[in-house]
C-alpha cells in the first residue's frame, strides 16, 4: 500500500539517521551513488502526488503501479488539495508528478483561454506551461466539470442545457468547491456565457461527496460535479449540456516537473495514457466509490490487465 | 505578503456586505454562542452535582479527558454524513458544527464548575448548614456564587477554543470567519487567509475581554475582598 | 482489516501521528521551561508573556498550517510546517503551566535552599523544578491530548497521519475509516495522558511517601 511505502520510507529515514548519523536513508545513499556512477539502466525515482478527490487518487495509484513495474523507485503523496495547492507542491519539489486534466490546468495557467477542443486546449496549455513543468501525452479519458441537477428538478423546470437555467437561476442555490466561485470558468463564466445569476453559492470544501450529498438532500439545487463521478448515475442526477463549451476539454494527462523526467518514466506514463479512456475510468470509479474497493488494488488490477 | 494582508484588512469593502468581515463575524459569534450555551446547559448542572456531592468525580475527570481527545475534524465529518440526509436547509450544515463545538467546550466548563464548587470554603458550607439552609439552598446561594470565578474561567477558556475551532465549519459549507481561510486557500489569496486568521484571533481576544469584564461584574464582591485579604 | 482499513495502514498512520504530535510536545516543553522561568523570576514579565503565548492558541490551526510555508520558506507539504505549528500551540499551553508550577514552590523552601548555599541556577534545577513537576506534568497532559486532536486537521493540507482517514472516509461516503481514525486518536491521546501521569508519579516519589504515612 502506498501509505505503507511512504511511512516505511519516513521511518527507515529516521532509523538511518539514528544508525549512521548521516541523516540519509541508507538505501537512498546507495541509489544516488549508483545513479552518479552508472546512470544508463537506472530507472530513477519519483514522488507521485494527487489532488484531493478519489478519481485523481486512483489515477495517481495507476501511475505509481505502472512506474513501479517499470523499475522506478516510487513514492506517493496523495490527497494534497486543490490545484492551487499541488502546483505549488510540484514546483517546490514536494512531489514530482501527478495526474492532471488539460482544461483545468490550461485555464489555471491562462485565465483568458478560449480554446475548448482537446487539441486547442493542449496547445494553449503547452504554450503557457512554466519552463520547469511538462505535460506528457494526453489520454482519451476525460473528466469534465459539469453542472448537475436532480432528475426532479430537471423535470420540474424542464432543463436539458445549462442555458435552460436562465429564468430559474435567481431562485436556485449553486453548490461546488470554493475555487469554483472564483475560477474564470466557474461562477463568473456561468454569468458571462449563459447569463446565469444564482440566488447564492454554497462553498463546499470537504470534497465531491459533500457536494453530491448536498444536491441529493436539497441543500443546493444545482451542483458542480465531475462527469465521471459515479454518484451521478447512482442518484439519477441529470448532467446539463454545455452547448457553449464553457467547460473546456479535460483530458487526463501526466504533469511532471521537467527535472524529474527520464526515458523510462516518460515511456511508462505515455503507455498509461494510451490505455486510459473515459469508459474504463468511469467503471474503475464505480469500483472505488460505489463498491468501496481500495483504489490501490483497482489501480493494480488495471495495470496488470492493460500494460 | 504583510502589506497585502494589511491592505486587505483596511479596505472598507472587506468589512461590509454579505460576505464581509462584520457579517461573517456575526455568524461566527452566533454559532459559537449557541455552542457555548448548549455546553453550559450540559456541563454546569453536572459539574455542580459532582462538586456538591463529591460523587462521580472520577468518572467526570476521565470522561472530560476522553472528550478532549476526540478529534474535532473526525466528529465533524461523521456528524455531517449522518445529519445531512436527515435535516433540511442550513441546519443540516450548522448542527454538525455546533455539535463539534459543544464536545470541545464541555470539558473546560465541567472541570471549571466542579473545581469551583470543591474549592468553596468548608467553613462557609458548614455555616450555611448551621443557619438551617437546605442542600438546594446551599448549592444555589452559597456554592454557586462562590464557584463563579472558576466556573467563568472555564467558560472563557471554552469560548477561546470554540472561536478558533469554529473556523473548520467553513469546510462543510457554512459561513463564519473560516470562509476566509478556506476560500483564501482555494483561490491562492494568502493575504485573505492571513487577514482572516488575524480577525479570528482578534475576535477571540475581544470576546475574552468582554467575558473577563462580565466575570468582574457578576462575581460577588465578598469573594474579591476575601481574596485580597 | 478494521472498518475497511488495513491494520498496517492504521499502524503507519498512528506512527506518523505520534511523531507529528509528540516531537512538538517535547520541543514546546523545552522552550516553555526558560520562558516560564523568566516569567517567575521577573514578575513584570509574566502578564505580557502569558497573554502573548496564550494568544498563539487563538490562531486557527488550518491557517497556521497553510501560512507557515510562506513565513518559513518551507515546502507546502513539509512535515516541518505541522511540527512548527504544533510546537507553537504547545508553547502556548505550557508557558503558563511552567510559570504556575515554578510559582507554586513555597517561599520557605526556596529560602531554605538559598540558606543552604544553593546558587540561583542550582536551586532552580535541583529544588524548584522537581517540586514543580506535578503542575507541569498536569499541563503537559492537557497539551498532549490537545496536540493529538489538532494534528488531525493537517489532513486538510495533505500531510498524512490519522486525520487522513477522516478525509478519505468522508470522500468515499464511508464512516468506517472515520470511526477508525477517531478511535485511534482517542486511544493515542489517553495512552499519552496516562503515560505522562505515570511519569509524574515516578518523578515525585516524595508525594507518595507523604500519602503512605
């Protein structure tokens, strides 16, 4: 298990400190000198991070399992927080790589972005990515932001697209993670693109499950939920169509710090991207969220079957 | 960073309006006071009983210790998962938070109360019995007033903890000063977080001062004189 | 497995929790001892010092965890942020306790020590400090229990310890891991509490001798 790995490492580092007084993990010391001497066949080491929602955690576990099979020394630090938090973490070296989504990252880097198709979003993303970061190949798997209502609300107000909310928004409360309130393609975008002004926004910081529960129980009327969230199907929620493409393409893509890339890592993560699609991602999410399986085990199974 | 925080704090727009500091402080105080009152309703009678009879002291000490050990974040999540589907409207978010704060406040109020009663001069108690007071009269007219200083200290330290902890309410979607911490983090506006933290500390300090003033007002002058001698 | 969590995971998170709550407790005590001593030695220092350190306790933990990297230049996910924050909270609780403890030493005892030719420093370590042990350990128990609870908030910033079970359980809509986390926190806090109480007994044999007689 990943936590076991992190903690065993932390512990052995502590023990190493006590034993040789060098403050360094004995295994690490060996690895470093090897890297210096022979280089070539060393698959290197990497710390994989994840955002604080289950799907991203699952993807991070998939990266970790695949890389570990490729002989890379893998460490994980999952559940970090919102994009704002983990980008800082990857830039300061707390983590080396994590699964990202093209549209979200591109908008984060360039709030003025107008691109919405997968290719255009990727092009914009690569243009604005800081020099110390890289994205590898994108996968077909897509997990988009969406606005979701309960089937009762959809029926009662006759809603199919986000635009249909226009005349009702003033009576409805919108719920979502706090960053949705300030992101350009969040509350502001809804107003600019669809002319929606909600009665209020309820900031739900504790994760997607809180948003799902709040929508299901009527504490909010419209919610910002990711499209691969199995709760949408479980609760018979209706995803409102986005004809104006307010929410950009969101292909899953590995984000990595440039100085952490090596050929083994790059090749392995590109293989993972090639194997992923929205369908298998959603069905893995059902295993994790609906059936309560351990994300690490689901990831292991996927890697064993597909890579 | 410091100057940005200062700018945020002195900007009048930060203070007014529906999401402003004034309105969030009121929400924060409302939730805190409700929690303190509920905690006092539970802990003061129990503390008086223990202090007066000397019974159940061991249980109370250990129970208070165990309460202190309960992690607020865990209780908040359990209570939210349990109550969200069963309640409607704002109450579904507020009740879990209030519950967490009550759990937090019970130990200091409880131990303040029974310690206060226990510390009552036995001579005063005997004298009260001597003049023919009933046990209830002794409790209400002698022990409670004499226990007030420690009881109120317990309430004060409970309130300090409540105000600092009430900030986690923001993660389950209700208002209060925690909004600045959570929303500030989410949008990388660290000056908002820092400013929010300062406002929370100031509010805690202000409330503590007010409670210290109250303490001075309601404590019997007889006790103060006795202490000075 | 317990509550859907592997026992080994609980064990690992528990060790992390002990580290993040325990080390700051010891550091906090080390810092509070001289501060508390100063507050008893120079009486005028006591009110501002106790109020000042007490004020630290009113800073919300979440804010401190997130803002410390900006102030310290540490990385956002470093344990150091949590360790420093928890040390500050420990100092906030313990300075007052140390001052109270040293202040509780009877004047006659101090004078006797001085009359026996003890210098100030020697008297502090050999006479005052041992006599203050019961009061200091009482404060240490409160600080230990409160540290265990506050550390769990660090799960919100991605630093792993028992609090991680709260966020994971909550995200999966599964109360099992949350209950496991709460249970482990409470047990840890009570064990630390009892351990310090025991230590206090061992360090103060004269108190038991008094009772025996």
